[in-house]
C-alpha cells in the first residue's frame, strides 16, 4: 500500500501544479483583457506623436476617399471643423490645408493637389509638419 499511496500523492501534486498554472494563465488573460477593455493604458498612448499620426491618417483617408476636388474641399472643411471642435486635454491642434483643384490629376514630382500643415502643441512638446498628398 505504501507504493500505491506514493503514486497517488505524486499524481495529486502534479495535478495541483497543473491546475494552479492553468488558473494563473486564465487570470493573466483576464487581467490583460480588462486593462485594454477599460482603456487603462489610453493616457500613456495619448502624446503628440500618437495624435499627429491619427490626424495625418484622417487627412489621408479623407482626401483619398473623395471622388472629386469639390468633394475633397467639402470633406476637408468638415475635417477641419471636427479638429477645431475637439477638446484635447493638454494639447492644441492646428490643422490647415491648401487644395489646388488644377493640380488634382498631378502625380509626383509635379505640384501636389493638397498641401497640409498639422501643428500640435503640448505642455512640453511642439510638433509641426508640412506634407503634400497626391491622388495617384
């Protein structure tokens, strides 16, 4: 009976180690999921670089999603209004553009149809970039 009891004890210990490990893995998965689902890390991601890239991506999508120059002008005006009506904690975002409909079909290196300036100023940062976009 000594040998059988020893094997049962070993199996019990191995099973408990496995179950504790499984519970730990599941618990860590839930901790990570809850942290992201409640936007726990959002404040660390909101910096001028993050904000600038989002504004630039929105500009690119707005411009490329417009079928005509007139539609692009209307959409970019809406985007400007969107940026101006957002209250950004600790940041000031200035967005300006120049759209030349005569350059609408141009490709690089010809003059671009759209020139954009995005300026973001924060407590310790001041980021500004000028860039141009082409349709094709």
